[in-house]
C-alpha cells in the first residue's frame, strides 16, 4: 500500500470574469507594465532617466544622482515601503497581492496569452486531455513561444535598468551581450516564464512569505474579501423564480463560480484563508450571478469580520478605519516620509573624505612652520561642474599652502593633494584637531566640512 504524503498538484484553469474589480486589475496591469517597460527608454538631460549604474557606482533618478555613500536614503525608502505595506494590509488586506504584485501581474498577462491561443478554461482542459495533433502543437507551441518572447523581453528590460538600454539594444541587434548581461536576461526571463506560466498559484501558496505572516497584520476591522454566511446559508440550487426562503435556503445558489474564477482555487465560502490573494475575482463573479437571479449584490464583498458578524453595519466600516494600529502606522509613516523628503531636499551634492599622507606625517616648511600632507577625496555629485575652495581652521595661523582650489567635472571623483602649514609657536600639543571646509565658488550653498588632525 502506497501512502502519498504530498498532494499531487492539479493545474488550475481559472474561469474568465468581468466586472468592476477585473477592470481595476486590467488597468493596473497596463499601468505597471507601461512604467516597467517604458521607463528605461525615457531620456533626461542627455542620459537615461532611471539607471542603476553598478559599474560606475552611480544611481540616476531623473535630477537626482545617488552614490554608495547615500545608502541611508535607500534604507529609508525600504522602511517607507515596508510601513506602507503594513498600513495598507491593516486597512484593506492584500491589495498589493491582488492588484500590483509582479507575480499577479505576469500571471494575468500569461493567462491572457493562454486564453488567446487555447480558448476559455473549458477549451484549455479539453486541449490538455486531447492527444497530440497538429492543432495542439500549433496552439501549445504558439502559447509557449509568446510566453518565452515576453519573458525574454522582461529580462532584457530588467537588465536595461543596470546597463543603458540604448547600449543594450545595440548589443541585441549585433548579438554582442556581455556574459553578465546574457546571464541576467536569461535568468530573469526563465524565472518569469516558470513562475507566471507554470507555478502561478504555487508561488503565492508556498513560496511567498507574505502569505504566511499576513494574519498578524489583520484584525476584525480589516477590510477583506468575505462571504456573508448569515445571508448565504444554507446554500443550495433552485430555479430563478422559486421562493427560496420558503424552501429554507439562503441567497447562495451553490453554483461554484466563485471557486472557478479563483486563481488559487480556494472556496471563499469557507472563510478567510492564507491562499487568498485578494484579487476580488469572486466578488465580480458572485455579483453577476446575484444579478441574474434578481438578488441583491454583495453576497461576497469587501467587508470586515466584525461587520459580517453583525457588530456594526457595512455603512459604518469607514468609522473603524482609523484605529490605534492604523493610526500608529500612519503617524510613523508620515513622519519618516517627512524626514526623508526634508533630508533629501537639504542634501548637499558633494562629499569630502580626508586621509592623512601615510609617508609624511609632518615636516618643516621653508618658512619655518610645520607642514602636514593630506589627501582629500572630493565627489561632485551634481550634474554641473564646480570650482571649489579649500580652507582649514582649528589652529591660529593655519592655512592651505597647496591645493587650495580645484575644479571638478560633473559626477566625478577627484583625489586632491593638500599641504597645510601652521606656525611652530601655535603648536602646543603633539596633535591638534582641525576642520577642512570645501565650498563651491559658483554656489556657496554647496559646502562640506571634514575633521582631521594636525601633527607637530
């Protein structure tokens, strides 16, 4: 006797559905892909508007140019994204998963292609069960060829955010991709093809960590997709004009369409499940059935557990949106966003690092004073050239005798040798703290200071 420890995967053929939420999904699929595929081609002041140039260690974002030293803003952006996800989840469940997650978006795209080649869910099942013949080869082959082309173009676009896409396009025309570009195009394309074409709901069920910890962000006042069991039960079939209440039945006609349209194959009537991605396809499907039967819509709808349990009516749901948890998330999120915007607006497009000359700690100057040698690394983070003046303070009579002015091209790093001299009588201790000040001559608001020490 053989005992199966794991359930054999059964391919899900979601039934097509039309309705208000489906229109929103289509709109967001189109919007997100227009941004993803189109943004690398946007030019900004003679360069790619959005480019993460890892080789040059520069990240271009329209007017802004970020360097590795600006990692703090990347960390802040990740914190903002995480808090926003927590807030949206606490308020309205898995909105991200249902409408904007790349897995959802590309699965939707791949299912459009699948339906275009193979027909609706019934025809797809028949084609899968049919023996191999010319029609099956053409339909299945055409589907996979289109999937692969879309997946490869997705990988190409992804790499275009790290290698200038116009350069990448010329390499495509001449088939002269570099090894890393080839690897990432094929790697990203293969995962897109596999995840959106084959694994689909398995990624959401078994691989996505968000599905596992979403419950800790839900509470009875979270807006989720729910089945109104008080109205729908007991469920059962009936004719359209039958007096179902006299039959002891609820509004649910037990048609099963809500299960047929679900991309993860769950039955929402069994209550909230971690496999539900919040796509609201079951709402559109159920509303169509209710409309045909002449019943009120909303048997399956966005609601809260407390509203479904009758603790308050649906019209009062909005009153429970701002509660201690969501207020805490909102205040914290707004505070971090405000700090992020303020610090970004006050960001000085220059960085200065000071290193002492390792070979010459100090030496006697021809004038009788004491000289120290330093190496200043100045990064011009602006897209304009600047001429900088270098001064130093901290000791009476301290001055820069060499390297006090330098001109640096836009988005360039320069290493400057600077000689600093101090009168011998001003040096009372072996070491004195000093401060270098680097200021742009053409824009006095661009100024940085860096601390160091002067040795006697």
